[in-house]
C-alpha cells in the first residue's frame, strides 16, 4: 500500500497450523446430553409444525424460476401463528428460522442452469408489542419495541439466484405510516437505474398499501444483501441476505485451499432499543457534536442475549426516567444464538447489516480462510479474525473435519465471536456488551438437507450445561481505529489490471456546525438533504425532460445546487450532483475513468459505499493525500499497484485517513456515494454521481416507478429520504 503508515495487519495463520491450533481441552464433555436436548426439541417442533400446517395453512416459500415445471416463490407471509415454536427452533412466530432458511441447499440447486427469471415477494409490516406472549419483538431478549418485518419475520428471507438470472422482486408496503424503498446492495443495475431503490435519488418511496416490482439482471456473483433505503428504517428490521452463485461455483467448492462442503449465511448487527426515527431526531440536535447513538446490544442472525441483570440496566429501570423499559419475561428469552455446522468445511457468508458498529469476527480455535469480499473472489488467506464494517461482506471457510459428535467423531463446541470496536464510538453505553456471541456445535456429516433440517435449532439456553467453554484467540481484538484488512491481504483471484484514469476528483469528508447549531456531515462544502419526492434520476431521464443536464433546478425547494461543466468549482462547492462521462462523442468524456480521493478530516472512520459499481482500491491509509497532480501521476505509474488491485463496492476510510478509488464510469444512472453508517447518512454524508447523462436523457423512467411520485399519492408530513 502506497503512502502513509502501513495499515493494521491481521495475524495470518499458516495453513499447516490449522490442525494444531485446536485443543482437545476446548471440546464438549457432555455432548450426549446436548444431542438428547436437540432431538427432543426437534421432535416437538416437527409435531407442532405439522399441526400448524393443517390448521392454519403454513405458507412456505423458496425462490424458483418462472416458467419452470415446478413453481413456487418466496411467498407473502401467512398470518402470524399463535404458536411460540417453529420447526423445533424455539422461536416466536416473528423470528426467522435462520438455522434452516440461511443454510444453502445444493441438492436441488443448479448453478449452471440457463439464466432465468426468479420471482420473490416481500411484504413489509410492523409488529408492535402486545400482551400476547408471541408478540414481544425483542430479538436480543431485552426490552420489547416495535419492529419492521419482511414476510412477517425478522430478519428477511434469503434471496438466491445465479449470475445472469433476472430477479422480479415485488415489495408490498403494508406499513401504515412509512413510505419505503428497497435497495439491492452491490448490484450494478445496468440499464435499470430506476430499480436501485434509493429514496430521493432513483425513486420516490413506495407508499403505504402500495407495491413495486423491482426487475433487474444479476451481473455480479457473490455475497450481497438488501435493505430499506429510506431514512434509517432498515435498522428497525428491513434487512436480508442476497446470494448470487457463480456458474463455476461447483468447481470452486472442490478447489484446493478454497474448497467447501456446506454453505451458510451469517448476518450480524448492532441493535437499539429505540426507533431509528427517534434516534435520528435525538442525534441531529443543537450542540451534539457528532456523538452518534450507541448500540444497546448486538445480534447474530437476528438473535442475541441482552444482559437484563446488569447493574447499569437495573439502575436505569429503578431510576424510572424512561431511559429504559423492562425486558421481556425470562420464559420468552431465547438464550445464545446457535450455529450448527457439520463435519467438513463450511463456507460462511458473513454480512454486517448494522447501523454503526464495526465488528471483529472470529471463531475460537478455528482459523478462517477468506475466499471472497464484496463479490470479489480472493486468493485464499488464512486469519484468526477479520474486521467487517457496515455494508461489507466476506466469505470465509471454516474447517470442522472430524469434529462432529456421534460415531467416528469427538464432538465439539466453541464460540463464534462478533466483537464491536467500541474505540470508534464517540460515547459509551453502560448496558452494552460489545462481545456478541453465538454458540457453534458440530454434527456428523450430513448426507442430505433433510438430515440437516431435523436437527436445525437457532438457540441454546444460557443455563445449558453444553455452553462452549473456549477462549478467544490471544491478542487484542479491536484496534484504536476502524480499518479494513490491509490491501496486501486482499488479492483478487481473477487478475484484472486497473485502466488508466482520465479524471481526478477529491472529496474532503468532515462534520461541521451548520444551521441551528446542528453538527452535519459535509462532502466538501455541501451536506446532503433528502428530497424524497423529487428524485434526481427523474430530472435527468427523458420523461423528466432531462437531456444531458449538468444541473438540477429544484424550484421552490432550492436544495439542489447548480453544477458547472466539470462538476464543481474552485471552492469545491456544488458537488451535490457530479456529472461524469457526460461529454459528447469523440471529445474524450463520453466514458471516463474516475480517480476519487476521499480525505477523511473527521475523527471517526467511514465505510463508503458506491452504488452501481465495483471500484478498484489503489491506496488506503492514514493521513490525507496531497492535492498535487504530479503526486498522482507518480502514484498511478506504480505498475505493481495497478496490476491487480482489490475490487469491492464498500471501503473504510479510517479516522483522519484517506482512500483512493478508481472506477469506469460507464453505467448510465444516478449513483449514490455515501457513508454506510446510518447516522452519518442522516447527517448528510452523501453525494451523487450522474453517469452518461446523454444516455439517460434518452431513457424513460418506467411508469410504475414514476407514478410513485404522483402528487395525489399519500405523503408523510415531513421530508424523508435516503
């Protein structure tokens, strides 16, 4: 990595040390008791599941192609069951059985099938606490609070497809007072920019009782996710995984060093005991100098274990100030989340779907072989733990060969750890335990998915005698700042040389006291302000009378500033909308290669995400890069730097640090570039790139999308966006 001190390097574990790092002292001594508990839970769950299926009509859904001989979809959720147990998982009806739903079955899935249309339905609803024992939404077992659900459950269902498939995903908004859009994080949306799902930029939000079918082709294989992109509502429950299989994935699974036998998705996030809208309102107030809301807890696959007995929480309850509300009854607390693995090698697709926290992820006594990051296959690198910022994804392979219980195995149990880096918080929260845990149990190798489903459970009681007793890897887990893995550790498996840049832009990121003494986020001299019902894309598209515009007239609102021909002026103002690749043919700007320098002048780290693209990371580290053209000429002449740089769609710019990214601006659309910390988006850390405006001027936004902006439709009383 060029320039500045070298990034923190995570300890690499040589392949030969994999077996020697496991200690028999860290294995269960009471496996038989645990297996007996599992069998009883599973049997009870199967019986209840059958009864419910007969009496209520259970709605089961998996994503399958249209026009296939066997047809089904991820169906709209059936009405909530009165049972508090689903498929032997011990879950309430609103909790997803991720042990089953997030385990990827390949017995009936063909990664080499002909590209096809796959149809999904996502119904968005709100669940508020009630007197019913089955309607106490508290995924961490803490205080109940209203939640937003997808198909009646949290987290959302797995959306799964192959590269080059087309997804038709209909989002039905059944939330009474919240208009919402849905974003498909990491997808290019080539030729379908209006389906990027960014409120105020590519569309108006879907109103209550409204629907929109997002239809787009999947150009990128890898690990992705989807989430609401309106205000900060996704952190209230509107998230789910999106997995796109490579046509060569079957071969990859058998490859040396990166091979695996099973696949699972693991989501993790921070969790708050208050509504996102209330938290934003409390954050953007005078004299609060960018002290973000601090999480109350953490979740793994939508489940966690909040400490309701901590002195800090009990004191807050006794104070009676309204700062804390009582936890759900102990009888309804799930315990620790449980991940069930099988003897062999498992690919874990891990995704940070949170609001704020940077996590360090590891598994006790088990090295992780990283094979993918943000949709880019990597040369395998073995680490004991890895940092994952909000919006980032990795695939890691964990080896549990000969660790399954039963005949021929010794049994094993250990902790999966996702530890928040609290060094990046601007304040403390006494009730927060930043070390989020899930127990991992290993079972004998599964011979079929039916074998796996009969033992799949989601949790293990906090009083169980089968809790793991393993210790975390030695050494400090979290560093003094939030950073990505060093670029030297992230080497794409498919070599791709970065093209020569044709344009250099610089954005300085800062927080400044603005109007009414509110601390806002600035990208150079502007702070993004949401305009949900005047989306930028509609101003550039043909049916918005946009013909290669380089400015947007917002009329009475006056919020969108004019642009000069190169996207900003000498004072770095006016980058609300930056037009790129907007020149006429044969003048060198119809398709540009952009170098973007991000200088972080803030004391907090920022994971920046670019919609519509995957970019090359050419530099990343501490300090600002000098604004000297000759410096960049020398830097980009470094052939080793350009020969095969890391490619991803989200990059962490550390506190008082920098990143230099490059992308080919060839995708017509309006693409958001923003910090993915929910509070920072709300504070204004976003800018928009309009690419190939001349092409956009010849395209019409589909009527079903444009119609969402009709003045006669329902609108909230306050402006929303993002």
